């Protein structure tokens, strides 16, 4: 029988605080339930209440064991991110956890939902851990550029061994109940009723001496396995500091007592907390959660979408179909004829077979997902869809034809979306009887993998259509960012300026390999010329030829890519492009370098050498300047939305927080100086964004425009 004891959560400064810990007793077991919505973060009030409750329990004769659990949908998501970067307030989580571990009465932690970061560390301080069947546990601090700061790097290796501990800490991945049990991270998986079973477990421990993890030795690692894990972490760290510090601290758990390891961990935690990398990653965490919040959409109910039609089963269309199938939608895949449809189905199957090979899904999942796919060449069947997305050839004439057809076919409630990457949405909207139900859903290839979704709002797109698109984005587990209509929307518009600046530098004396090396050192996975080789230069060439007739003759244009294509250098698939490929390895090609040099000299521009720093500054300035125009024109609602697009769709290093955040870190005044130099040299190709100048004049920053 349960009896309510008290509610805690009183503040140390006499402020009125919500009750964040409910306390009751079940016989001799005191139950402490953390109740701090939305995710039970271990905020100061929670730490205070938990510490007081654990201490009080020590002197209560009727309490013989303790259970700590969480209210609502999750145990706890860990440290309160809104407190990060501010002076820490007592009691500190490591002290609370040490007190739990030292409890003379056994403590059991019951994990449900997610037990993350500090929430996992509370469990490591307890004497036994039990998890719900669908519970997840992990130390994801590394994703915020941090490390566990409440004993996690020292207790976890003592519990599950250093190799598995380093894996979890350095990747930040969450593990499910079965894996947690296999690793020894939990003592039991609840069969049915987590709370009741946790209380039973605690009752069974009454009167026994409880082992403390901090006093245990870390089990020795198999040297080869340890080295392999260290190598993997180093390889995957790619400029990020936190995983490398994780290696250091987990190693210390093997050789140093907890009393030294823990303060070392705490120091590393605060060093990382103050690092630009962690600031960048925390900025993105908050930006992701803000992106879908639009004041104009508050209270707008999204439409219910179940059946989706995808027109065009090429690379994009089949990837989009798989993205929707994976999220549980029914999908109708449309092609013009049987051969094209079969090729599309082969692509869809190929994607699923690859997922099976990589262990992401099993055969039953593949079959279940394919059961929701209806391939057809009959456009008329689209009438049954709630949403229709076109992913056909990128040509306005062809798209307008299709829109006219759809206008006569679809029911009055169907949402219509285009996956265009560049084209203007307004003429397409004009071709439809209900333009308020039309918008862009710009997926990135491969569409079932890439996290970014640009939702393009045309002039007449309704709030309901936008709210529905955002809800779809969430269901697809994408990071959805709303963009207005302009050439290339947010991402490709910035990419075009970035690429142009790289090509301008070629005309001024830089070489492709120098630019790629500088940008890879900055943190891009691949430099811009290597990326073009991967994508295929012929695509850009075809587009250039298409646009040639309408190109402004005064616009600065660098035709080197045309010369490469004329020589059949279409990129990796041809074995040569900006580079030559030998057994898949890219090698700078003297022939390309002479071609670049010859063209550069012929332009009559002054030739000089570029430092990596100068290349990075120029590229970043071009991106930030265009980003500022995009925000200034209202195409993106916030600078943080621009950051989300560049990080999630274009490989901008996440630990730099995106170009706009990074520019704030560098100081906007510096960016404006470089932008003005560029404009002075190249007035036709570059103009300084008015917003950038305004912010510098008012000593403002992009951060101030993010709100939230
Ligand atoms: C840590 O623990 C350090 C310790 O080692 C040592 C300390 C000394 N704090 O994501 P959602 C908010 S570091 C404060 O949309 P979901 C979030 O902003 C921490 N707030 O829900 C949002 O607010 P709003 C290590 C937090 O269901 C709301 O909760 N832990 C925190 O898709 C809902 O969030 C992590 O890194 C937080 N820790 O996903 C876990 N977490 O409604 C980070 C969330 O105003 N969190 N909020 O927009 C997550 O991964 C996901 O939020 C979670 C839920 C999986 C928990």
C-alpha cells in the first residue's frame, strides 16, 4: 500500500518553485519520483530536492530502501541545457550522485523512456538498475560537445568495461533494454510493471551491504580491442574535442582512483562547456527545437496525411518514397510507363537491400514496408492521396504540364508539393485551382537518409498546409526548415555563392586541391571540387548550358567546368574530373592544374597565392553574407534556420554551429571587413548584405535575431 509522504522542490532562495520530486512510501521502500516537465532535466531544484530526500531517508527508521523513478514520458534527459554556460548552482549533480551511492540503504533506479546523461549517471550511482522494456539509456553529452560530468566516465567503465564504455561515451548512442542487459548496464528488464518491480528489487536488497561502483576497479581491457576502439574514436572525431577527451578519461578509470578521476572529469566537463564546439552544438540543439515554432502557426491543426503519392521514380522519387514508407505512410509511386516504373521499383528494392546488409532493418521489416507501396502508371489513382509530391525532371515546362494534369485529377483536399531545388513555385501555383494547398518539399539526396527537409512556402500557401508539412517533417524524423521562394531557396542559394567564390579564387591563383584542403581542414567532410566530382560535373554543365541564354553577360562567370566536361572529365564516375581517380583515390592532376592556371592568366587578373585561412575566410564570408540577405529578405525566419540548413544538408561542420553562429563567434565586424574587400574587388559579383552592415553598426549579432 502506498502512502504519500511529501512533495519537495523548495528553492534555496525562498522563490516559489514547482514541486519537482514526489515522495511516497510503499511499505519499507521510499519512492522518489522526479517530476520536472517536459523531460525531467536535473535542474537545480531537482538536485536539491533529490539530495534532501536521500539524506532525510537515511535517518527515517521506517525507510529501509529507496527507489528513484521519473514521472511522465521519460526518466530524465539529464543535465538542464538551459543552465549550461551559466555559473553552476549547488548542489552539483556529482555530489548528489555520490550521496546516493553512499546511502546506507539500498537505492534502485527505475529507468523508463530515456535515461540520458545525468539521468544515466544517477543510475550508475544507485546500487541496482532496472529498465522498462522499451526504455533507452545513454550518455549523449558528446553530441553537445561535452562529456558526462557527474561521474559517468569513471563509473561506466567500472561497470561494463572500458571498451564498451568508451564506445557509448564517444558515440553518445542510446542503447535499448536488451543491449543494456547484455552489456551489464542494467540488472533487470521489467517484465510488466516497472515501478512495482523496482520496489520489489529494492525490498530484496534490504539489510544487505551495497557495493559502490566508485570503489570497484575497472576490469582490464583486451589490449587489441581497446586499441581498436581508440583508433575508431580518433578516426570518427574529425576535429571534435569531446570524443578525444573521452579516451583520456576512460583510460584514467583504468589507472587512477575514482577520487582523482572524478575531479579530472569535472574539469574536462567545464573546459568543454566553455568551448566554441560545445556552444555551436548547443546552439544547433536549441535551433532544431525552435525551427518548427512559428507564431502564425500557433493553434493551426495539421491535416491528417496517410496516403502519399510520389510522381517520378528516379533517384529522388524513389528515395522520397522510401522515406515515407519508413515512417509508416502508404505510398503510391507513379511513373510514365512500365519500364520506368520497374526501374524505380528496382531502386526502392536496392535501397532496402542495402539497409538489410548494413543491419538497419531485417527481412520482415522490408516486406512490411513494401506492403505499403503501390506502384502504378495510372495517374488517376492519385485521387486517393492526401499528399502528392512531384519529383520529375527539373524543367519548368514539364512541371507546368504536370500541374495542369493534377489540377483536373486531385480532390479538393489534396496537398500538392514540388521537390524542385531551384525553380520558382509561383507559376506552378498559378496552374492549380487551389494554390493555398501547394508548397515545396525539398528533400536532399539520398532522401531516406538526409536529415534536412526544406519546406518552401509559396506566396499563397496556407497556414494549414505549412503546419501539415511541419508535422510530416517530424514524422519523417527530418529537420524541417521553412524557406520562402527564391532561386535555390536557403541551401542551394548559399551553395551557389560558396561555389562561385571558390571558382573566383581559381581565377586569382588558387588551385582546386588548395581550396579543398583548406575547406576540409575547416571541417567539411569533402572540399567543394571533390564534391562536384562525386556528384558528376555533367549535371552542372547541363544546367549551365540551359541557363546560358539568359545569363547576364555582366555577371562574373568562370567557365572552367565547361572545359573539363568538353574533355569528358565528368567526375568520379568517369575516373577524372577536377581530380584523377586511381583505384577510387583522388589525385591532383597536373593537366587540370595547367588548364586552371592558363584560364586564370587569360582573365588578366592579378595572380597570387592563398593561405588556408584566407580561403576559409572568403568562403565563410560569402556564405554568411548570402545568409544575411536571406534573413533580411524574410526567406528564412531566423539566422539559426540558415545554420540548420547548412549543417544538415551541406556538410557544414556541426561543431561550428553553422555559418551564422560561427560568424557571431568570429565577430561580425571581421566578416564585414572581408565582405567589403570582396565587394570592392568584385562589385558585380558581390554586394554586402544590408543586414550585416546594420548588425555591425548596432553592435548586434545574429544570435539576437534568433529569439526563442
Ligand atoms: C548532461 O546530462 C550533463 C551531465 O553529464 C552532467 C551534468 C553535471 N535540458 O527534443 P524534444 C527540452 S548533458 C533542458 O523536442 P523529444 C527541449 O528543449 C544533457 N531541456 O523532445 C524541448 O523544449 P521545448 C545530456 C531539455 O521527445 C523539450 O524538452 N542529455 C533537455 O523529441 C522536448 O524535447 C541530452 O543531451 C535537457 N537536457 O526528445 C539529451 N532535453 O518543448 C537531450 C530536452 O521548449 N535531449 N529538453 O522545445 C534529447 O535528446 C531529447 O530532448 C529527448 C526527447 C530524447 C530527451
